[in-house]
C-alpha cells in the first residue's frame, strides 16, 4: 500500500479525495497480512516544509497526521491473524478477544452471581439484569430494554421490517436467530442433544425444557396457588385460570379462549377441517389427541392402569373416573339439591331434572328426552317398524303408540313374536304414563335385550 504526499493548496480544482472510489485490498497470500502504508520521510536537515496530507490509496480518505493514518490503514489490511483459525483482525485488542473463543478464557466475572464472560461489554450487559437498568428506550411505545440489539429487534415490531429471508421458502423474519432456527426445519439439523436419552432438538430452548423432564425441575411458580411448571409458557396459560383472561377470540361466533391452541381446534368446528387421518381406517379427526385415542381402538393399547384393581384403560380421563369408584370421591355437586356425582356428565344429566330441559328430540314424532340414551332407544324401537324406500322424506308415525300432541301413552307397548322360532321377549309390564317413566331401568333393560336378540316386533 502506498501513499501520496501533497502540499495543502495544490489539489486540482473540484477534486474531493473523500469521495474517491474504494478499491479492495490486493492480497494474493491470505495467510500473510498486508503491511500498512508508509508515511513520507521527515524533512531533511530540519528544513521547514509545507504541511503534508496523507492519502489512503484504497479508499481515498485523507489524514493530517501519521497516527490517524496508521490506524485507518489497519482497517484495510487486518494485519493481526489468529494462529488457530487464520481469521484476521484490524486490531490487537479484537484478536485478543477472539482468542478467548479458542482458549475458553473468561476473565470478566460478575460480582453478583460469579458468572464469567470473555468480553467486558458482555459483562456490562449482564450486570443490567441485576441492577434492572434499561437504558435503551423505544421511541414508539416507550418500552425499555437493557441491550441495544434487543431494542433494534423490538423496533421491527412497529416498522414491520423483516430483513432476514429464508433461502428455501422465501419466508421473512425480523431476527437472524429466528431465521437460523427456521432453516433447520428444511435441513433437518438438530444440533442440540440430550445427554440422558439421546433425543435431539433443533433449538436449545426446547432442549432445556426437555431436560427438565429428566431432572424434575419446575422453576416457574404460580403466584396464585403455588403450583410449579417446567415452562414459562405453560405457567402463563395456567395463570389465566385464576384471572379468567381469554385473549383469543373466534371471529365467527365470538367465543373466547385462554389458549391459542384451543382456539385453533375450535375454528375447525366451523370449517369442518379434520387434518388428522387414521392410518388404519382413514377416519379423520379435528384434534391430534383424539386421533391418538382412536388409534388405541385398533392397536388395543391401554396405557393407563388402575393401581387399585389393575384394570386398564385407553384414556386417562376414563381412568380418573374409574378411580372414583374405589375412592368414593364425588367432586361434582348439584347447586340446587347438594347431590354429588363422580362424573361431570352425570351431574349435567341430573340438572335437567331441575330445569326440565329435554335437549334430545325425535326427528320423526317430536318427542323430547332428557337423556340421549333414551332417545337412541326410542329411535331404535321405532325404526323396527315397517318402512319402505317410498317413505324417505315423509313424516313417520311413532310405533310406540305415543300421541305427538300431548306426548302421553295412547296404547300399551306390545311384545309380539317375530316370524321365527326364537322365544318371545317378555315385557316388564311397567305402565308407561309419562315420558319420565320411560326412563324406567327395567324397561330399558328389557327392550335393549329384545332388540339385541332381534326379538322385538311391532303390530302390523
């Protein structure tokens, strides 16, 4: 690298050396640093000479003194090379910091927690965690941050800037680290491995969460009930149980939810989307958890066992209901009569006896029932009567002999022998006067047995 010594006042008119075109440094041997440019020789015999200006022949920048010129020249030449990886730097201090990556040296220690760092700047950032200092303020929303880099990332939320683009799918991101995590979806790279079980992950945070499964550590505590969690995100979801917050709303019906995942599942009720198909029967489901439960019907897997009697179940919720048989626990209480139940479904059925609600309606005769099992029984018995293809779409009379006006019994049930050698089903002779009496257990058992054995017939 060379320089020129030009007396001040002798520049050609209109020439601006600060705007000269930059040229890359020429270095044919990458392992040999380019020597810095040499200043002009001092005046001979102490003669006074005109003030000289030093010009960088790489970028055209001018300097009035030698020290500034030498410092600038190092930005082009990077004369300080790492002996381990051959990377070059423009100052000895930067090279010293870099060498600590190879040596593992961390000379800067936090006086609060003894954490060590390889750079003084990193220690200063860390100290703000203890002091609470947040000197970097967002001019859009006045939110404060303890690092300038985090502030710059935050500002992109306001500006919408996403400068980092995925080379595989073109998706854009506001942070380089998020892009790097995303790229691993395409490459399949999982650089973070669990030492306990060997399972690998594409993000360090996910590995940290996984390790807590082995250690049992639950560092996040609920301020309301003291319950502990392995992940901060799960704690946030739990806290909404106490606060009643439901920040996720359905745009179609307005229903709100405490978790985004539950909202996504709910939206499929409107769209009819069922993205999870069964590999055995091609049946589709709107939730992955329901698919996994369904698959156990095919595989016969029953992973949940009762510790009292050894009986096994396909679903954890059914096991929990079963355990209450042993413990006698009845956690569901009727607010109207204080009657207790072991299952929530039984409580809901019971509440209809107070409200008179009959949500299950026969499409053929209009008869209403408080329980779906009685509606199903009603339909199965009714459909045993004589119908042809010409009856499709037409009103169908109920073969129970029930008046659709007053829902009262107009004639008794008749148990006739079918045209076969099978024995006649015996009725229980219970007098059906109201729909409430239709829930008579012995009648239900009698009718169910008759239907199962194909021994139920209706008058022709």
